[in-house]
C-alpha cells in the first residue's frame, strides 16, 4: 500500500502504473475535463491495442464534466469495441468516486482517493490517494468487479453514444454560460465602491449596541436548532405524502419561519406568509431541503444553482428562503439575501446591476455570487466569523439607518 500525492511522482504517473500490463481496466470518476480525457485516451492505447478491455464510468453532477472531453472518449470507443464508456445521469445523490483499477497477470493494482480526471488532479492540485496491490482473484478484486457490474446495470448510467452526448451538451451549455457570466460579473463587482469610513463608524456603533450584541449571541445556538429542523424536513423524503407528513412539514416550516405558533429559528422576518404557499407543493419543498444539504457542500455558485432550479418551481418560495436554507447548512459559505441585506449594502455605497428587484427567477447563480461577493467584502472588513454574523450587522444597518430614514 502506498500514499500517492502530487508532491512526488503525482497521480499522472500513478494511474499509468495502474494501467501498465493490465488486460482489464475499470475507472469511475465524478467528472472529466479535456486534459484528463486526452491523458486517459493516451494511457488506454496500449491496453486496447493488445485486445484488453476497459469500462469507464463518468459522472455529470453539476455539469462539471466537459462535453468535448466526452467526445474524445467517444471517438476512442467507436474505434475500439473493447472500450465501454458510461455516462451518469444527475440524481438526488451525487456520483462521487475516484477509482482506478487494473487487472493483469501479476494481479490487481488499484488507486482510490480524491483525484478526478482533470489536468489539476493529475498534477497541480492537492490530492491524496491510496495505491493498493492485491492478488487476482481476491476479495478486493471481486469487490471492484462487482462495483463495475453494479454501475453498468444501474439505471443511472447509459452507454455514451452520440445522441447521449448531444443531450448532455444541450443541458451543459447554459450552465457553462452562466458560469462565465458569473466570472465576468465578479470582476465587475470588484470595482463597486464601498464607503470604508462609513462602514467603520457604523460597525463601532453597532458593537456598542447592547441589545444588538445580545441578539447576536443568540444566533449561533438558534442556527444549530434550525439546522436540525431542516434535516427533519429533508428526512420526510423517505415517507409518503400522508396527512401526518404534511402536518409535520407545516410544523417544521413554522418553527423555522414563524413566531406565530413556531419557534422562528431563522432570523429573517415575514417569510412564512409567502413561503407557506409551498405547502401546496410538499414534495418539492421536501426535495428543496434535502438537496440543499448536499448542495451546501459545493461552491456557492454551484450549490445555489442546485437549490435555485427546484425553488423556482415552487410558488411563494423566494431568495430569502433559498439563501436561509443554504446559510443554515453552511454559514461560512452562503449568505442570506433579502431586502434588508441589499438595502444595507446600498447604504454602504455597494450597489449592483438589478439590485432593485429580488424576484427569484432573476437571481440566477451568477447574480447570487455577485451579491455574495459584496457581503463577503463587508465580512472581511469587520472581521466577522461567518456570514450570519455579517447578516446581523447588515440587518442592524437596515433597521437603524435605512428604515428609520424612510
């Protein structure tokens, strides 16, 4: 057994060693980029020329796999019947393995760890994997073959064909355009003015407000409770939509959003009045909370996109609810966005394109990321521990300096 990192020979050499002298190869990765595909095609060449067999499983969650990379593998597969490439569909669970196995006369050599098939993973990223050698047959060899067979039989995977690639490319393209637009808007957001003197003065005043500091002290334990309630909602996914389940959903939502019959664990006001409409669509509401916990582990733009796609289908659900769910799951990664937030940012001189409207369908992932960047600049200036702490300050600005002057 050997630990593989990119500080030494790297994953590029380690995967080559897995394939060396193999007559059978099994690969399963979460996503594939063009440089990774070029490398894989080159390394599979000797195996395929010697009539070896290869099965490759590629995930497509969050549209990180590049269509041009798939095209390279498809071209190779069409030239070699012994190469089967399978494309994973997006499901509620994420396909996330990074497994490379080569079976040769000498036995099994496999690599399992963190490295996908990308240029960075093969060389420059900080990655770790374990290389294991075993006999073939052996329990490990049997388990890896069983894994490959199980994936091949799974309804999640289909054989990569030209038609399958066309379908994936058509879904991937708008997401990629949104990513590029997000990057452009983030560059533009860096130029937005922040009145640093005003910010400093307001923060000093806020720190001297005893009532505000007492409220801030309550936020952290309350957020822990809120996270527990969100997970209870997500757990309802396993149950049918009985009247009891619907009642539990309503009770949990009230605990998060309402002080009238609930615990009002989220700091935002007046969400339940509108979001209560979502109770007419209980399955989608439950799915939103379930997917949000997984999405909260992703980058802000990617994680928000997952939840946004569900939320825009539910009447009454807005940016406030979406961002509250994500921020509760990952307070260091996601910030709450609502009228109070945007008004407070404007008070500090920080405006962005379209700031007059917070209509959820217009708050696409790239736009949310821009707003998040502005809030992050406030967080960094005041030295806040996380986004909820920043939100408390911005809400104070709205209540004390914006609403009172309206």
